[in-house]
C-alpha cells in the first residue's frame, strides 16, 4: 500500500469514527488526489481553522475555483458549518476530509465524476 492509499484510508477512518458515515471511497480518493502534494506535508495536510487566511484559501481556491461556486457569504457559512461538524476543538481537521464534506454539502460530486 502506497503513502497516498494509507492517507486515504486514514481519512476514511476519520469519517467513520467521527461521523459514523461510510464514505464514498471513489469520491474521497478523487478529492484527496485533488489536494495534490499538500496531503504529504504535515502542516498543509490540516486546515488551520482559526486562521482567517486559511479560511480564505479554502473559500477561494477550493469552493470558488475548484467547485465553481459564486462568491458570497454563504461560502463562509458553509466552511464554518463544516468546521463545527468536524469539531471546533479538534486540531486535526484534515484538508481532504473537510473538502470531502464541503463537496457533499454543496452537492458537487459530479465535479469529481
């Protein structure tokens, strides 16, 4: 099993244990691959949810550019909702898991199809 496969399994386990949901492994794999090399860097692998610059990065680079969503206050609300679902006190909010949750929240699975 390669490093990427190990990380995907770690993210899937995070979704199973924290949310009691069985992830769509094909979609989770594609979202993880879409994160690029960030998943291999300990700092970039997680989203620093308390840093406004990091939230802006998620909004601009993922929601607007990748998912093609129109800019607006609903994007910040969606990010905050996903962070709250993930657990505000949880310091390890994996980028791929957060992005996977946002894809589902906005019904944008077809982008990875």
